[in-house]
C-alpha cells in the first residue's frame, strides 16, 4: 500500500508542476493556464464530435442519392 502512495505522490508532485512551469515561462497566472487546459479539452472533444456528425450526415446523403438496384429489370 505504501508503494501506491509513493507513486501517487510522485505523479502529483510532478504533474501539478506543469501548470506552474508554463505560468512562469509565459508570465501568466496558474489559474489561467489550468482554465486554458480545461477549455482546450472541451474544444477538442466538441470538434471530434462535430466531425463525426458531419461524416454521418454525408454518409446518409450518399445513401439517399446512390440507391442500389436490386436486379437488372429495375431500369
């Protein structure tokens, strides 16, 4: 159990350091950097979901325009 706590503390110590390093490097507050990461995660999820909906709509249009004939006598 102690090993799990050591691993967790290691990742917490070095994981939270990313935001503070970015804020020191660019001269922006840590809170703003964390909000930027949150907003970017929502935008990337929304963009991929929007792309999925567009592709599904295009497939639906393709199926509506190009109907497959069942036999030769349907001409």
